C-alpha cells in the first residue's frame, strides 16, 4: 500500500463513518473522502441536513485500510485480505475509542468489515443492523460506495435503497448529535 496514512479529524462522536481505503488524492489532501467520491457522499449527507464541514467536525471517520492501495485496471485496487487483516487492529482501536452508537459503513468492503460477512448491496443498503466489533455494540446503516465508477446508486433498486438508508440515518437518535 502507498502512504501516507489517511485518517479523519480525531473526534469522539456517536456517529462513525467507515470507508474502504483512501483514494489516490486523499493522501495529498490529508483527509478521507476528499475527492470525487467525497463530493457525492457529502451531497447525500447534505440531503439529510448535515453539510461536509459539520460532518467532518462532529463525526468520526475511519477506513478498513488506512493507505491508498494503488491502481488497478479500471480504477483503484481493492485491498487484499492480508492488507485488511494488517489494518484491522487500527480500525478496532478506533471503534473502541470512539464508542459510536451509529456506524455508517460505506461500500461492500466496509459493510463486510462491520457486519462480519460479505453480502450483496441489495441485502444491506436500506436497512439497519444491530452490529458489534471491537467489543462495542452499535447500529449500522450501510451505504453504497459513492465512487464515480459506480452506477449502482443511480438506478433502481440502488437509488431507492440509498434513499431508504438516508432516511434511516436521519431518523437515528445519534444523527441528531451531529
């Protein structure tokens, strides 16, 4: 993987967003979701009342892997199982320190890391789950990855499930603390 390590602003919050891994631009910009996918993600969150500046200041942001995994044909390379395993203690420690009531896993890799199993997006986005990791229990409301390469959330059933997920987030008691 390619450094630097990218982490969100240290903040204790009842809401934690967990992504897959930083993209090629996030290292230079020094923050997660700082490029194209971030614009889409923060548009989604803005639609339920929290803009990017407020979210970054009040919500914890973490990732399954903390460094850019490199390029592959057609986009960014997905982190390998051993890279995910190597970074797992960092994610576990962040969850333990933050103690979130609500976790927003973004994308299939983050959803699998939070829910403990790989599952199709249609079985996870648009639903709320009781979950646990690092000895902490929390609610998890998965979101699709907002990558410009993805069309899943732009057409049904993805569009409808994303809208449902955003409504669930907006109604969650932890969201009112952001």
